[in-house]
């Protein structure tokens, strides 16, 4: 997949970048929750469950074999 263009820009200029930011944020919240590092406030707001709301057909599940949800470990 390719980005909209090669220039760095702030996310408020592009819906594509906003969507990518949302997916990255939701994946981070899920990983933090699994590691027990998510703040109680965010747990209560169920931020850790956002990633699971993304349709599986939209996620590249083949990105890694270490996890079954498509989140690649760093």
C-alpha cells in the first residue's frame, strides 16, 4: 500500500492520515491493555476494545505470524 503522497503533513489535512492515526492508536491501546500498562481511565472508556471493532477484512492478518490480529510486534 502507498500513502496518499510522499510529503509529510499533519493529519488534519488528510482523511487517509486520520484513519491511519486512529488504527495505530487503537492498536497501541490494545497492546498496552494486554501488557497491563493501560490507564484505568482508558480501560473504563474501553479504548482497548477499539481495534477489535475494525472489520477483519480491512486488516492485513498476514502481516505477522506472531499475533493473529495483524498487529506486528516492535
